[in-house]
C-alpha cells in the first residue's frame, strides 16, 4: 500500500534535517532480511497502533461499551490506549519502565511509513510516562525503524507477528489475543503455512489447532449469549479449558468418527457445563465450581454409558440446555465423575461401601426434603442393593 499522508511528509521533513541515523537494525520484509536505519522520532509524529495484537480484547471491549472505535489521532483516545498498554501487565511495565529510565532503549521499535507504531507501543507508553515525570528531553522520543513507503497488509502482519508472536515472545500475549492475531493473518490473505513461517518455530499444525480453538471459543460465546465477547474468557480464566476441549472432547469424537451431530451435542453439553460454572462463580466471588482439570474427564464421561447418561440426561431433555438450573448442571457432572470413580474402584468393595456409609451418615433426616417420594424411592433401591449383597456374601 502506498502511503502519502500529511504525517508521512512531516516525518520526511524531520528526517531530512538529521545527518545520520542512530544505528541499523535487521528486519525481515517480504521474506527477505534487510538492514534498515533507525532514528529518533518525537512522540508528536507517532501514533499508537489501535489494532495492536496485545490490546485486541481490551480494544474490542472498549468499542462495545462506547459504541465506536478508538482513534489514535485523538489525544484522549491516545491516552486511553497508553493506559491500556501500561496496565496490561503492571509488574512487567514497572520493570520495563525502570530499565528505560536507567539504560534507555536497548532495541528500536518499528513504525509504518506514516508513523503508526507496529512494535514498541508499550515502550512508547512508558517513555511518555517518564517524560511527564522527568521532562528533561531525555525521554521525549522513540527510537524506531521506519518501514518503506510501499508495503502490503500481509507483509505488515508478518512483521508484527514475527516480532511479537515468535516462540520466545508469545508469552507476553494473552492466549486469546494470540489466537485473534493468528486469525487476522489468515483474514489478510495469508495461508496457514505463511502464518506459521512468519511466527518462527510454529508449524502449520499448530496454526490450524489455534484457529480451531478460536472457533470453539467463538461457538461457546454464541452459546453463552455474548458473541465475540472474548474478555469473558480472560475474566474467568477459561483459555486452558478450550485446549482441553480440543483434546478431550473434539479430538476423541473425530478419531472415533462420530457423526457431526453427536460432536455438536457433546460440545453443547460441555458449553452448558462451563456456562454453569461461570454463573456460579459470578455469585461466589469468582470461586470456580470446577477447573479445566475436570474438563479433562469429559472424554471418559462421554465414553462411559452410565456416566454419560448421568451428565447429559437433564440437558438433553430440556428444550433449551440453558434453562437447566446451573447447580443441577454441575451436580449432574459431579454424579458422572462419581460413577467413573466408583467403576475404577469396583475391585475395592470395602472402599466403596465406606464411601456409601459416609454419604448416608451425612444425611440430615430433619430437613423437609427427607420424606419426599424421591428419597423414599432411593431408600427402597438402596435396600434392594444391600439385600442383594448380603445374599451373595452368604452363599
């Protein structure tokens, strides 16, 4: 894309008055390594990247709340972006700020031809903060490589991804933001192989898995009634859940060649469970009803007839799974896990009987529910089982 903005002309004028660059830095453009000069740029000529991958969820959430996109050209919006960048990880920001104060910039950022910061947004945010605190002129600029005038959108994505999503850098991204950035590369016309190559040390299989995981997250958010509200995943710490859903729900179904309809049902049951956990957590101060470790049991639950029925019966009978009370959904899952646990201990009769005795001893016979018909039926069934066991022991 050819860039010929007023700001680009101002940057040209700024550079024309300089005798030499600060230094040179390697950068890959269009698959070729180039050594480009980098310079000092005053903040007034630069703009935060509102599409910065690290801010993807925050920017979307702000847009949904305010009904418009953030505009980095507007002073107030730029301030909002700066605070988002600093607050992404306050501890790391504090460390980086101290490094910048003591040592200055150790490597340059990267800007587009007309001054959009592609790499170095947080550095610029902290330098601006330092400049406000110590207005000596020492921190009033960003050192950066300026990209060529004509550069394609795919190449621009590759540069940002290569600098920020390589194996040693991706930890600084929230997992969902990383997935969104990968999807952005595909949306810009890159193939899975090209995306993998740009990210260094990733392979095509991992990129496909990442895209699949994002699809699962988006399907869940639709189920939850919060389409594309990715912040929900971060707020409730659900990223790892979807890694386990891939491995323990979807992958086994695909491996066993289950019909797509059955896979969709299993995913819906799983989403109903996670939704119930979120709703319960919202009322208990964030305390989770279960963790992603429990999600790892779903493959066994779905593979066992009795456990599967215990977990899904009420959900399947409901006109809308979301109408089943959240506590009942979690209880059904706990019943399914108990069935699995008991089956695993079937060769330990004393242990199982001990668990049953403890459970019976915990019953409060003074509650209003104790004399209900369901309790009477359960007691009758229990009596039958005890009688059967006693007969077998007597033989």
